[in-house]
């Protein structure tokens, strides 16, 4: 007999809530207007290909989470602006001539544009987007400096005169500086690989492999242990570009059959987790200092690396990923605007500007769409399907075409799964739960529990079946050093419910409502699940 379902669900983590707030931020942000507004110097450069490309991607991913297919006027506006930045002859995305700087094609921008276009294509399968991508990749492949099987971009910026340091982009006498191997090149690897997977376009793979060979074997950025504290470029010790590069290389290693590249990326992740990050998902903007705070971009990169490692032979990394999602990713979102912080501290949304000594609580144009990408990565991996096997990796609420996941965590260790189309179900058990403490029932009848790589397996399930997995929830207080600063962190399951010392300006982790055994309820809104598409 099948149990009756109810519209009342636990009022626990539902990633549609932060995704909806993030979509509000996207709709309120007009990069074309911001890039042309006096006194907004940051936007005069990064507001073009970088933020606009990220936003094109984030609009699609937010709608995927929310089950929305309609493209809003604001999303169309963002796509039009991105499209206006291309140069037909060379295929590159250019920052146009403006009162603030001269026309230039920044190599970092090209990576964000690639992410935006590839995601746009994955959803729409628009052949015009394919043409744009092919021309962009051909342009990048053509201007890269090749040495056998490896390549790099010599300068940060490609100019109308080609590669030349003698170009006064800022109209202040400064010359163009040398490119950073990761910031200006390595971050392109991930979207290049994904485009190759989708289309088989060999030039995308060739460019990705050339950039990867340079980063790993010739750039001098990374040490043997995966560390990257060095001072060879303008953006030395920049964590986002290093982690983004590693995330691309692990995907490249997987499709190329290069186990050595996967292990290289694992060393980079492990070093980062030990040296520039916390167990709850805070990740420093810089590898050599905590002063700049945490970029949400870095959280996204760490999450993507953890997920890829978990999917490629290291299942223990699912817990690391879950702790990032439940904690600093969510805490980094501004509840009022939906944007994500670019400089949060482990216990405070604000950071202290070194020049003025004043607190700054602003969100970042790059980090806000990056935060939405992280939400999508988490939402997509709550439940996955391979052939007739459905796996629940994150115990979070979600309705999918295969099953409905209903989680009472962190209040109670109880996960219910209603089956739609999941003949064989695998449910991951957190690493702090002993195997003999797990209980399993199917349609109210107890089942024997056996753990394999931290998953319980239930077979021969039919539509309408209910699987219930229960276990005790840990609650413990742990002292943790984050880049030399000590914090007392209170855990309930994989959720941080308190941190000391508390922040001085906009304290984070004010979560007493989560530190209770009482499970709050909410009315579950009707969901129209989109057809599952393999995106990122």
C-alpha cells in the first residue's frame, strides 16, 4: 500500500528560493547602462563581456531551477548587449571605445562570454549561437601563441593593433601587461571542453588542451603539491582564476582519459581546502591574504571541483560539497537584492576596505551570476539518473521527473523519497553517520541496510513507492582556523548554526531557527519540472 502524499513539506532548504532572489538581481541589473554610467569605474571594464556573459548563463540556469521556459524582456536585453560586443572579422568580444577607455578585447572576458554562449546554446540549440561560438573559438585559436602542443595568450588584452604592449587602453600612459596563465587563459578551458562535448568541434578541444598543457607544465603557477602562492603576474595568488582553471582541467582530463590531469586537479583542490578555504565553504579571494574576503566566484569553483571529484572516483567529496552549499554559498547572498557578496568574511557579510578602513557590504557584479551557477550545480546534483539508477547525492528538497526528495535536515535526520521512475535508488548517507545508525523503510516496511561508498541501495521500486531513510543528526562545536583566524563553529548535521566570534557589521550564521528538532512546515508550490537537460 502506497502512503498518501501531502502538499505540506518541511520548510527546509529549497534551492528555488535563493534562485528566485538571484533572478530578481539579474532582472534589475542592466550592464549596458552601468558600463556607461560615470563614477562606476569597475563596470566600465568588467560590465561588458565578463559580467554580461555570466548573466546570460545565469538567466538560463535560474530558469532551469525554477522550471520557467519564458525568456523575460530583461534576459533578451542582456543577450542583445552581449551580441553587440562582437567583431565580425575576428570573432572576439570587445570592450567598445568609451569616454573611459579605448577599444580592447580582454582575454578574461572571453571566458565569461564562452560560458554564456555555451549555456545559451545548450538550452536553445540555436544555430546562430553555434556560429558565434565557432567564430569566437577560431579567433582565440588564431591569436594564441603556439609552441608545439601548448599555447598561451601573451598579453592581458588583444588590441586593434594586435598583440602589443604599446597601447594606451586607459588613456593614462599605462602599457598592456603580460597575461596571467589562468586569469587570461585557463578559465576558458571549461566552456571549450563543454562545447566540444556538445558539438565535437575539434578546434575547441585543441585550444583547451593547448591551454591546459601550458598551465600544468610550462606556466610555473602551480607547485607540485597543488599550491599557487607566487607573485609572477598582476593577479598572482588570484584564487578564482586558479580554481576555475582546475575545474576545467578536471573535465578535460575526464573526456581525454588523462587520469594524471584528474589527480593534478585533485591536488589543487586539496591544497585549496587546507590553505585558502574553510570547511563551511568560505574561500579567500587571494591565496596569500584573508584581507580581501571571499569571492562567491571562488565558492562556485570549489563546489564545481568537489562535485567533479565526487563523480570521478572520490565519493567522499559529496559531503565537502554539501557543506559549501548549505553554508557560505547561502550566507553570501544578500536577502534584499538577491546579489552575492564579493568580499565576505567567515563571520560577516562585510569586509573592511584597506584604503579607507570602512566596512563595505556591496554585492559584486561577477559574483552574483556566479552564485546562481553554484545554485544550479547544487540543484542539478541533488538527484541524478544513469540508466535505471537514480542517486540522491544531497538530502535537499526537490521534485524531479524521477522522484520527489523531501528532507527534514538539519532538524531531523530524515529523508523521504517518493518514486516516479526510479527502479533502483541510491541515497547518500553523510560521513558523520555510523552505518549501524541508519534505518531504512519502503512503504512502511523495514529493510536491511548496507552501505557502499556511503550510499544505501534500494532495488525493484515502482511508481508510487515511498522510501524513508533516517539517522541521528550530529551536533558539535568545532574550533577551526581559517587562514590563521580562529573561529568556534557549531554544526547541526552539515549545517552551521552558529559561529563565534560574531561579525561586527552584518553578522552571518544567525541561524538559531535551524538549531532545533522541531521541523517547520510549508505549503509546497506546484512545480512544472522541465525535461532534464544535460547542462554543466
